C-alpha cells in the first residue's frame, strides 16, 4: 500500500519562474493538504483540497495556488518565485473525517 | 487554535524512557492533542493523538491531565533511531490545518 508520494524530490528554479509540484495521496484518502517547511522551522499550512475544491487556506499569497483532480491527486503551483520560497514542500493526505494526516517526504525547492 | 510550548531540545540515552511535556493553556473544548515525529528530509509522521486522560499505542503513550492545559508524550526505552524532532500540536477536530511550532529536538546517545 503506497503512502503519499511527491514529485519531483528536488527542484532548482530561478527567481521569477513558475513551478508545479505534484502529490499522490495515500490509497483511500480523499483530502490533500500542502505545507511549506523552511529550514529549522515547523511546517506551515498552505491550503487543503477536498472534492476538487480549496477548503481552507493559510497565510500565503495568491502566488500559491493548487488543484485537486478527480483521482484525488493534487498539484501545488507557485508563480513569480522569490528567494524566500526556497523550502521543503510537503503534501499530506487524509480522510475528510478527522483521521491523522499522512505526509509525503516532500519536494525540496531551491530558488536562485 | 491554541499555541503550544515545548522544550527546544532534550538529550537521552538508549533504553531510557523519555517524557516530552507540552503546554497549551488556551486549548478549546473541541481541540485534540496530537504528536508528530520528523526525521531530517522526511515528512512528519503521526505518533499519537488524544483528547483526555491516557492514550497508548505500540510506540508511545500520551498523558493529558483533567484541565488539558498540558500533555506529556512518553517514549519507552528509546533507541538511537528515535533521534528526531517531535511536534506537539493542538488540532481542531476534523481539520487538516495543523499549526506546527519549532518542536523538540530529541537526541539519543548510545
């Protein structure tokens, strides 16, 4: 039973570019959330998707957007990249019923 | 959501029991207490979740006093592989919006 899988594992982009990160939830899960984790800090909530809609959002600008597909997989898009966007981006999945989150191992994004 | 306070770091030795205490003074009635473990370059891993009194699973115990203003994660007989960052979170029931602090960095020595 595959857990949460994220791709790519590492990515290097230049300031001003756009990036798309991908996530496949754990089998049977229908809800996906995205988190940003800067070095030495705890993860910060970006947003949550359920039934292909954004349900909750954290304090992130509109440059951060997402999508959920009918198979429950999800994408995180970041436009106009800034140096400060360099971080580990984590995807988590769950059932929309208070089950604990299952996290992937993240995508390490470096913006130069 | 209630803010949590936990020690920045702790040291232990293999085979010892480790107790990590977390303060959450303004926890609300519908909030749960949840603990995650994170190794470098990996996503957090769920350890245990509770509402009150005591919860035990195969890896840890969670003790929550009646006033619920604090909680203690207990790891029995730690090993070197338990070296990680441990996060205490207060979670509103039925939400995926977790508020992580900086966690407790546990170092286990031989």
